[in-house]
């Protein structure tokens, strides 16, 4: 279970970074679409970072 969570976190991080690079290298002319694309990439990066931290926190709480 833990390995799957870590793999999915890495996938989310990679996709978020790639999507952000794509958004920043060829930005949309519509500001709403540009903001949406940045928000999606930031959310993916945040999920990739937060998931292992939350997994460790709540796994430790269950074991205590």
C-alpha cells in the first residue's frame, strides 16, 4: 500500500512539473485558461508533495 502511494505521488509530481513547464513555455492567450493551467499544475505538485507526508502522519497515528 505504501509503495503504491509513493509511486502515485512521484507520478503526480512529474505530471505537475511537466504540465507547468508546458504552460509556461507556451502560455495561452486567454488569461482564464492560463490561470486554470497553472492551478492544475500547482495542485498536482501539491498533491505529490502532501500525499507521502499525510500517509506517514496518519499511519503513525494508527500504529500508536
